[in-house]
């Protein structure tokens, strides 16, 4: 019988792209010892399986002993994550920023304060550009520590500037946390009750929003503040079945990415927003807008800078097909819908498992 106890490692391996698998093998093989050869052999055997079976692996590879399997799998999991971190370092900006912060810390620990400050400035520039408020706070923390170790004419002014910046970032993070906390509460209520269907439910949902929503000026919010605010309002208006207002905020969500040219970097979030917009357009029978956005969704792989991993490809296909069915419902092409369903039925389980 197949052993499902280590499905996390199995799923991690099966979700890797060809280039990621090739990079992992090169990454591990550099060290060249017998343990790493076992890593690669175990990796290959698991990759070849359709369903994870430890017994099959042990029978095919006598050099791997049963007593070794637990530690070997744990180390393999760790090494795959290490190789993915190295592989993603070229594309994932958060990893690049963290690496700069790590380098700054190394320089600080060696008392190379001038070089440390230069490294922190690079990290801060990237963190601002890519809207990473949490990493900005960490950068400010190291800037304050450097200032405490140096004597300079303008130190007091720099300290005051950092304190002001930290307060601003903390306020923005607090807004994001407030928006996301309300969203989580509403989602929990939705999962329990479904759509609002009576006045009592409506008042309960609206009270949660009104009592916990912080004061804000939309025009002064940052990219991520707006993203969390729009996500909150889309879910709220969908919950109370006001799909027109939900459509308005879903459109703001999509426009936010297009106006800031952030689609390639945050493609998953853009896809989610576009999907919600099309759901609202479908509910409101806004056929022409729906068709335009369906075409936009299908053209996403052609956008400059867009790279789709296996999960995003599956999620994109899920959205495209689900909205294609919605299109058939809107125009009454039920026979074509039945034909399409028969065509994609073998992959239906994959589509269902694609979250978002």
C-alpha cells in the first residue's frame, strides 16, 4: 500500500519545474559525496512516481536503508528548499532584499559601518520600490544600530528622520493588519453562514466592518494598503450580495496593478483580482466587459516579464475555463458547455485543487 506519510516532500518534488529540478541536481552534485548522491537518487525515484510509495523506493535502491529514510527525506526536503532559495534569488525581490540585509548585518558585525550603510541604502531602495513594509522596518532597525555606533555631525537629524519613517511604516502596517483582520472575520462568518440572506445577518456583517474599519484617506494609502482595502470591500460586498459595488472595488484592485505596472511581480494577486472582477461582471450580466476581461486573462502569458510556474499555469487555466463556462451560461450555449466539460473532465481534480 502506498505510504502517504511524507506527502509534503512528494508534493514539493512533483511541483518543481524542469529548470528547478535541473538546478537542484546541479546544486547538490557540487559537493559530490555519497550522501548527496543518495539525495539525487531518492529525488529521482520520487519524481518518477505517480503515487508516493516508500516500499517501491527501497526495493529499487538497495543502497538506501529503511533506517536511513526518515533522516534522508528530512535532509532532502531541506536541500530542495535551499536550492529553491538560490534559484528564486534572481526573481523574488523579497529574497534579494533579505540577502542585502544579511550582508549589511555581516558588515555591521565586523564594524564596517560605512559599507553597512551603503548596503542598507540598496536594500531600502528595493524595499520601497517593491512595497515591502516589514523589511523596511528591519532596515530602519539596522540603520539605528549603525548610528548608535558612529559619531557624526548630522546623526541627530538622521535619527529623527528614521523615527518619523518608522512611525509612518508602522501606521501603514497597522492599516493592513486592520483590513486583513476584518477580512478574516468576514470570511469565517461566510464559511459558516454563506451569503447574507436576511436583515439580521446583514446588520451583523455591517457592524463588524463599521466598528473595526480604521479611519483612512484612500489617496494617501500605499500600494499594499489599497490592495488589502479593495480585497476587504470586494469580499464584503460579495458577502452581502451587492455585486455592483463589489465590481467597483474589484476594478480598483485590477487598476491598481495596471497603473503601477506590478502585474509580473505580483501575478497571483493580479489574477485573483481579475477573477473577482469577472465574477461580479458575470453576476451583473455585463457581457461586453466580461468578454474583454476574459480576453485579457487569456493574454496574460504574453505580457512582458510574466513567468508562469506550474501552480500559476494551473490557476490561470482554472480561471479561464470557469469563466468560459460562465460565458456559455450568459449566452445560453449549453451544448458547447457540455462538450467542453467532457474535454476537461480528466483534469477536473487538478482544477478544483487550484486555490484562489
